[in-house]
C-alpha cells in the first residue's frame, strides 16, 4: 500500500479465483452488539420467504441495517461499492444503470432503449424504469440484498442478470420507538452539505401500528462551470459570418448541487391471527443543478457549458401487501402503483458544434433569412406510470416437498417529451406548434408483462435437496408518437407522418409499432448439506429480457435476449466466528441487445450475437477476537464476445456475424471481433472493511477502515469508439470513521475518500462518439468528504 492507495494489478483467472475464494467478502453484517465473537444470523427473503442466508443456495450478498449505517450508506452509489458483482454507469443522481456479473453491453438507459437487465425492488414491488431505478434515499432500511445471476423464475423479465432488493423496516406493535440523525459535511474542492433524518414507530393498539420516516438532504457540489467561449465557423471565407458565444451568465462554482426531500409511511393491521395488511406510501423529490461530469480538456472537476443544466426527479409509490393463510397454505398479495415525473434541462452545444457546424457549416436562420446562434439545448419531460400485481401461494416449509406458485402482471407507461431548441429559429424551420424547436420527440411507450411461475423443493435425503422452478411469460411492447423535424428540414419528422396526433403535444404521428413475445425461464438447483454449517450447490438457470421497438422506422424490432447460467457455490460457517461463501459461474448470453446513437442522435438497438462470461465471487466475515470484525468481498469477471459484432442484422433482426475486412458491406471488418471484452464491468472488483468496537469508561467506541477498488474497464463495445472515448482507469478509495455512543446518544466522525482519489464512474460524449468523441466527459466519484453525524434514539 502506497500513500493509502491500493494498487490493483492484473491477474490471471486462476490467481484471481484463488484470491477471491480464499480471502473475500461477507458484506452480510455479522457483528453482534455485545461484541461476542460469534457471528449473528443474517435473515434474507430472496426466495419470497424468510430464511437464514447460510441455508439459501443462491449467491447473495446482504448489507444489514446496522452495516448500512456503519458504512455511511445513503444512496445507490454508496452501497454498490460494497457489492463486487454489481457494476454501474451514471450521469447523475436518479439516472444510474445497474449491471451484474458482466452482463452489460453499454449504451443502455435511453428513453427508447432496452429494458434493464437487473431488477430493483423496494420491498415486494419492482421500481425499475427504462432510464434507471429510483435513487432511493437509504434510511431506516432493514437490509439491501444483491442476488447474482438470473432470477427470472421468481422475479421476472428485468432480473435477467440479477436482482437488487431494498427491504425497509416495517411497523411493529412491539412498542414505541423513534430516532433522529443530523449530519453536516464538507467536500474538498466543493461546498458544504447536511442531512436531517428521522423515524417514529407508534403502536396504535395491540393489532395496529404505524411507522413514518422522513429526510432532508443537501449534497454539496464540486464541479465548477468556468468561463469560456465557442465559435461556430460558417464554413466560408468571411469571418464576420462566424458566431461566438460565451457562458458568462452561467459561470458557477460548485455547479452540481443536489437537494433531496422525501418520506415514507406504512401501516400494519393484524386483522386476526392469520391475516395481516401492510399498506405503505413513499415519495421523494430530488432537484439537481449543473453537470456531474467534468471535461479533462478544461481541467480537473471543471467544465465549460453554455445553457441551463438541471433535473427534477419527483416520484411517489403506493403499495399494499396482504399476507395470510388459507388452510395450511401461505397466501401473499403484493401490489403497487408508481408515479414518476422527471424534468430535465441539458446543454447540447457539443452536438451543434461537432455535428452541424464542423460537418456542414452552420446554417440555421430566422424568418428573415438571417443566421442565428446555432447552439442547441434540450428541455425534457418524462412521465412514468407503473403498476404491478403479484399473488403467490406457498406450502408449509416443514414438509419434505415445498412449493410456491403464483401469477404476476405489470404495465409500464412512459410518456417521452424531448424539445431540442435553437433560440431565434424561424417558424418555417421549426416543428409545427413549437417555434424555435428544431427537433421534437413526443412519444408514449408501454411495456406489458404477464407471467405465471412456480418453484418446488424436495428433500431427496436429509442432506440432498432438489429445487426446480419455471416461469412462463408474455411480453407486449408498443411505441407510438412523433419524432423528428418540421416540414422545413429533413426527410424525417412531419414529412414522414401518416396520421394525425395520437400522443398529446405531438403535431402528427410518424411511429406506431408493437411487438409481442412469449417464452419461459427455468431453474434447477441441487443442494448438498455437508453438515449444519456447510452446504454446496449446483445451479442451471435462464434469464430473459423482452425485445422492443426501434423508433427509427426503417429498423426492425429488436428481439429478446437470453442468459444461460451454470453455477456452483458454497455457504460455510466455521466455529461461529468465520463465514465463507462463494460461487463460480459461467454464463452464455445469446443475441444480446446493443444500443448505439445513430444518425441525428437517434438510439438504434440491434441484437449483437453471443458472449460468454466466466467468473468467481466470494465473501468472508471473520471475528477473530472480541470487538474486531473483518468483512471482505471480491469478484473476478471475464466477459467476452464469442462471435463477431458486425453492427448489422438481417431483415428479421437476426445479427450478422460474417463481416471480413475488405468486404463490400463491411470494408473495415467487424466493429468488435470475437474475443472482445464486454464494456462496463471491471475484471476485478473488491472491498475490505475492518471494524473494532471497544469500551472506554461508560462509552461504546469504534473505529473503522474500508478500502474499495477495481481494475480498468471500457464504456463501449466497439473498438473504434473505444479509441475515441478512452478507457476508464483502475482506482481504489479509502474511507475512515470513528465514534462514541452512550445510552441513546451517538456521535461519529467520518472521512470518505481519504486520499482524494479521482475515480471514473462513466465516460461519455453528448452525441455519437464518432462525431463528438473529441469532447469526452468523465463522471467522477465524490472528492474527499469530512463529516460529523449525531443521533438520538427515543
């Protein structure tokens, strides 16, 4: 270790597997409050019932509520650091894309893109939307569970590669409890922030209880928008025709501030000894300003942008869970309705400069024919509506044969409105009804899913158990509306309309398509229990992701992609003070969906043939002496193409794999040849946390050190685009915290990113890399942050 930074060196499959399976993570919390060396039991509900983590033959990592507090976890980017099988990209709060086990092709997250490959659940309800899962503030949470590998049997279409579950604390009639936490922090190179959080649990009777939670968070900014100019060249010999803009009115320090407010309320009603109803509602408003990326050509944590940049993410989810018994069968209903509204403002001058001006010379005019400032900016509005319903029946768990069967229905609506503006643009060049709009997207996307599922377990012997399950599904995807220019420019847009407006706010309709699919996803697991503390298992499972519609009408629909998973794992405890779990896996990803930005910045999705992913993931928890606990986890992932990606499909949407260099259709050969590493996921990702708890006088004290790191990765599959946009380097960060508590009071000091290391969480260009690639942006981790937190329980 040099200057506190862990050097992550390249390792081969064998050495990485050996390291991962002999040293790694148990992010499942295992430190008991009385500082006994015995590890406490971790309870999970990954298989739709409460079970000891060590008895579940699934690769699961669980961060308990106490562990989440110890690690200063408040949001998605905080807890994902401690889940080595999980990788992600982000452009800012509320717009992250999550991946598991290397099942990532890059380019997802556009409003007209593929469905996510990882499902995110809040308690029993899915909260995944097209542009990313909800960025839920983590407070008063029982645990976060990460289920690696296809979970399609019990969790459905958006759990092709895995599932993340956020389990909240529920109301209880056991007694009154409440708490409040106040935090202040300072970010290096940035401003100050604060957090105010609180919860209360009130038994209203011996059968009814209510729990309410609230938070108010201000995250400091650390990206500066610095002064600069941009000159558009008319493309002729007269320099007076050039146009220069500046951003003097938009210069800001600590540009990317975030303000989050939200709350949650739940009611528990015990109707009788057998039936319980738990209605709940949760909502959050998150406002951001500025950009969460910097331009390395301008400077570290600096950018030069010219138009407003902001977002407002407002959502509310109402949910209902009903649990009861009919005869000796457990019956559960879980339903929810999610309403999410996003409003965004985006600077789009990179597209104006590199695509319009550099490619053609700028040419936009007003009604009098005078040239106008060609700079573009985007005003966006997304309206999500999502309802889901699931009912399932489970047999008694003390029988030799156990089963769960159920049905699922989900409908997602996404209203898309993207207004690309040029100030002063003439009405004859504008989209009808929108003066100053050069391009308009006004569409409605609907994704419908229906499924029936079942899973059974049978004890062949006292030590050997067979698990088998299957999910039959139907998916229906439609996309209707308008996209493109007005009649004054281009061949798309209004000139391509074939009927009047269907979507409110659109001038007419030039897109109305749908696609339907059906299939099944099976799972078979054989589990052998060596003794009460150790088991091994082998699993075959299959995950799926539905296909959909390309909004470029000349392209065929993209087809569903499938993931076959072959896995062997182990769950072991040794002497009560040491826990070691892990899994080795191989996954075949066939016809995977790959999205790019094509001409005019339109998302194009094509199926991209085959990939194979091999890896190992492991975790340990060790409590060698009273008060000291060591948690460590890691994953090695080798994800590569097993066929050429040529960048084209036939008329049916089937990917073409033969594209030799020099051929007429493919003079440059494949865009990504067989053996190319898949993007996003690092080969190696690991973390380790050491915590020591002690007593001094009447106080309970602790200190804690965490180290997280990963190797390098690419953000694009295609080789040419990789050369343009660049590679994300390896990185490691260190966090430290210490604190004291007495009775109902607690205080802790923390230092995140102790050595102020700059990690790249994403690299991107604002339009197609082949056009805007020289203007690349880097989304960094948060710089070094020091904070103090005080809590009081009642």
